[in-house]
C-alpha cells in the first residue's frame, strides 16, 4: 500500500507547482492521444491499438500495486512494442504520411488566409452544374462513372496513371468518356480547377471491410481515393445507377441531383464573401471564423 500513498503524494506535490507550461504539456499529449484513437477507429488496426492500451493499463496497475513479476514482463514487452507497432501499422502509417506530404500548400494554409479567385469560382460553379447533370444522366442510363474533384492535395501521381486531357467540364464530354466501349470509360476522371485534366486514371482501393456487397471495385476505388487525399469523389453505380459521394473516407450514398449539388457547392466551390473565406488554423482555434459542419447528411460507410 506504500506505493499508492507515494503515487497520490506525488500527484499532490505536482499540483502545487502546476503552471502554464504544464497545461500546454498536458494539452499536447491529450491531442496526440486523441489523434491516435481517431487513427485506430478509422483503420483496421483498431483492435491492436485497444490491446496496446490494455497492456499499458495493466502496466500502470502493476506499478501502482508493486507487482514485480507482472511489471518485469510488461516492461520487457513494451520495450519492443514500439517496433512491433510500426511493423503492424505500416500500411496505415504510410497512408497517413502520404496524406501529409501530398498537400502542395499545407504550410500556407496553416498561417495565411486563402483569398478566393472570382474567375475560379465561376469555373467551378459551371463545372459543378455540369457534373450534377452528367451524374443524373449516367444514373438514368446506368452507366458507371468515377469522377475525382481535386482540392488541396496534389493528385499528380494519380493523373500520371491515366491519359492527360485539357477539356471543359460539360455533360456531353463526361458522357462520352464514360460511355461503355470507349478506351477511357473504365477509369476515373480527374477534375482540377474546374477542368478535366486526365481520364482513365487508376485509383487506390480501400480496404474498408464494412462496405456492402452491392458495392464493387468502383466504389472501393472512390472510397480509397478519399481515404488517401482530401479529394471529393463521385461514383455512379453501373449495376444500380445509385449516385454516391466519397469524402474523408466516408461514402454518402443514394443521392439525387439536388443533394449532390448541395454537397458539391459546400465542399468544392470557393467562397465569395470575405466572411466565407477560409481562415488559417490559428484563427479557427482562437477566433470566430471557423467553419461549421452540418450534421444533417445521412452517411453510410
């Protein structure tokens, strides 16, 4: 029981000298653990992370109650635990680092305010209308389609897997590309700054085990692209004609034209007024300019 008294005595002693630096230290560690738990929930490694947390809890109890044998075993286990975690989580860690490195201007977004380009906004508005019209037409004819709308993450590696194009986004162009029998119908179209820059591109497949049996390779590719970048992906099912939208590793299904337009308008079209412009991270944390998320969408993974 002496160990318990020493533990609480140390806690009380630390509280007496608690300062601002200690608060910042706790906040940093809390954010790190929060991101770790989010990483575990979004990956297949969730069960393994929970096992590691349980091992850490057992180690703390063994230290608290002075269980020497258990503490010795867990201490030797945790010494190689970090290396084992890197080996076990290698695909998820690689995907996370790729997402950090793919952004061409993430440092600028951290400290600078993004000004909207009126001409780019007009181009995206026209492109979004054309995309919604094309998705509706492709859905009616049950023609499979896969459209990737690039945002901040640079998709140059994905573009190199397809055929380079330079075309306006119009329903006729998208309908021609995805028409069955054409050379480019079986890949994805990449849209950058409101223009088609490539077609027939190969996307990374998602390893999400919760996807329904009615979703095939096209849906898995769209979800995988949204997991590996911040791109918005529109999927039209060839079998059912269902329109889906993938973003941030989440697949939103059974959309009609109006719902699709509302989502794209919120996610893709640059803001117009100064109040709607994107603000830096520090302003979102300490100011009133942070964007608010709307939770009315019906999401299905």
